[in-house]
C-alpha cells in the first residue's frame, strides 16, 4: 500500500474520535390513560347456586352422592373465585 492510502485510512479512523457529544437528553415520561373495564357493582358477581347445600346433602341417597355434591360445590366455588378475582383485579 502506498503512504497516501495509509494516511487516508488513519485520518478516517482518527476522525471518528474527534466527535465529542454532550450528555444524552433526559428521558421523557408520558402518561397515557388507558380505559380499564371495572365492575361498578360488585353485587353483579353474585355467587351461583351451589349444589352442596345442607338440604341437598341431607336428601342425597348415599355417601357417594353426597361426595359428588361436595366435589361439584368445591369446583364451582374455585371457578367463581377465579372469575371474581379477575374481574375485581382490574378495578385497582
């Protein structure tokens, strides 16, 4: 390589160090309001009719039927709690 090419490359490489920039501008924070669906009336989350009431448990003909009612009631309560908590979480 000739000296002019080497000098040109050196000048090109070193000229990048010459650009000194000031500190970056501070970040800008923007609050964007987002509509959130919120249940206005918590009574709208009325509990369903659970199958494991005292009357139904006493009227069940066997222990197996009572346990089926208890399991169905438990599963329905779990589903209702999940739905209620998810609906009310958006209100916070």
